[in-house]
C-alpha cells in the first residue's frame, strides 16, 4: 500500500506534531493560538479547552464564509 504525501494533498495525522497549546501557571489555565497569543486565564482546564474549541470553530466558520464569498464573485 502506497502512502500518500503532500503532492496529492494527504498526510496521516501521525505525520504532524504539535506543541502543547495548554499552559498552566499561578493565574490558571491558558491556551496558545497559532500566532502564539496566550489566551486566558481560565479557572479550569475544561473551561480552557471549551474556549479553545470555540475559538477554533469560529476561525473555521470565518474561513468557510470567506471562501463562500469569493465563490460568489466568480
């Protein structure tokens, strides 16, 4: 079985490594964005993860909406 690569747009999840986004300090739990912005503090890890998931969902929605608006221009 041939492994697909970047040339055809697919890499398995195991091919990627990600720095830990969660940061814990005396103020509480934080997460880092791709731009290295530290967001928080949150009282609990679950609150930080919930907010991180909401942040990611919002960014995906913005990207989809931007792509749809460009498609309408064609």
